[in-house]
């Protein structure tokens, strides 16, 4: 298991998804849309799918914690983190192409 991920928290999220508790239809649609976006991004960064898995874990954990705290459910994917990763990848590609060749 990757460092920084609590096994009990991950099991609680898995159980809530399996039992489909506290998740209305619009919420399920939003999760399906988020999963599809992440799959599309995953196709672009096949060399690092665990990065997307970590972002998805944090966004789902935030939603589960909001429901547990009886707050309004909040789900988000921090696209700045995702695109920062893309910028780093492009910089590395340019560096390898123009400096080493």
C-alpha cells in the first residue's frame, strides 16, 4: 500500500461505494463523469497511473468525510496538480530532446 494512505479509511470508502449509501443519482453521475475524465487523462500519462489513483483517492475521501461530518458533499479534483504534472512531463521531454540530441 502506498505511503500516506490509511488502510481503514480506504476500506470505509470501498464499503460505502459497495453499499451505495448517501449517494443520490446526481452524485453517482458526477462520480462516473470524474472516472471517465480520469481514464482519459490516464491514457495520456500511461507512465504514471498511480498519480491519478492518488488524486481520485483524495477527492473521494474528501466527499466521504463531508458526508460523515454532515456537511454538504464536496467532491473535486485539483486540476492544478494534474496540469502541473503535465507541465513537468513536457519540460522533461523538451529537455531530453533539445539538450541530449
